[in-house]
């Protein structure tokens, strides 16, 4: 279906593709308001925008990142077979262009992406994350999703590369005053904690050594879902001794995009 190069660079491609093709395009998903077709449009638009931004940077003519609505519009007009072909083609282009960027640019080269700075290896890794997360949106807690969500790189990428934007909507929903502060600590045994803070001036997120009592303790896959505003099908996979009002504030902070 795609080249060996894509399978090597995007090992989650096959699982995502099978999940899409096993379902009707109009089937519902765990991503609120989205069908399977919406997820495919979204990921096609993501891959296309990665190519556009990275290609412009390589050409020495940087461009601003387009909003989801603009980058996805052309793909919403396509029928099923043409949309699928576009998705495959954009993934091929992304992998090829990313390989060129990693080979030609310094590892620390700064590339503007959605209001923040990323580096050449960001684009393929973020495409992988999109495939893992949105595969779960279609399949729920099956073995493939749990294994992929639980990998250390998934949490590290979510925190370091996407973390502050992930907390923006939740921070706004909290309506914090000048003296208010929300702090949460997400723990998965055997790993660093994810420490969240939110004040009226913004939010922070970082990986830190375990200390004190966690706000929420869970397996790594559940923690990755929580970071993206999702909830596992089995709520007993996470535990908390926090007061209800504290737990509600942390869960509101973790509202996702």
C-alpha cells in the first residue's frame, strides 16, 4: 500500500490504515464530533501541512502554519478512493522530505510550527503520534492501541513537543483568577511524573522525577490518553486520592485541543 520507507519511518501506519479500512467512513469515533472519514481528512491535512512547512523551510522561504480548517478543506471535497490516495501520497512525501531535512539540517535547526519552535525530526514523530492517538479514537482500548500509547516516546513527545498547546483550552475553561493556581502530577510507575501547572497567565507541563503523592496514577497508556483529553474505556485503570474538587480541576485542565 505504501513504500518500505514509509513503513520504516511510520511503523504505526499499518495499524492506522487497517483501522480506517475496517470501518465505514461515517462510523463514529471517540474523538468528539468526528467520524472515521473526519479522522482520515485530519491526518491527510496534517501530513500535507508538515510537507508544506518543512519544504518551505528547506527552500529558505518559511511559511506560517495554516489552521486545521484551511489545510483540510481540499481533502473534504474528495470522495473515498481519492481521499485514501491523497493520504498515502502525502505520507510518502512527508517521509521523503523529512529524511532530506534530517540529513541536510543541523539537529537543532529551528523551524516555526503553530506558534512554537520545533526541530527537523519533529514532523515524522508527530505524524506517528497522530496515528497512534486517532487509531485509538477508532478502535478503543485494544492491544495494539495500549501497546502504542504506552511507549515512552509517546508521552515524551506529548509533553515536550505538544504540551503547552494541549493545556490551552483547559486553562481557559478553568477561569483562573490572579491568585489561583492548579497543579497536578500524573504518575505511571517506573517512569518520570508529568507535572502540570496552570495560573491565570498560562500553563506549564514537564517530566520530573516522582515525588510526593500523585494526583492521578495509571498505566502509561492511560496517562497518554489523559494528556490528550481522552478517557480509557475502563475507568478503573486510573486511581486518585485527590479531593474531588482538585481532581475535577486537573481533569478540566486536561481537556485536549
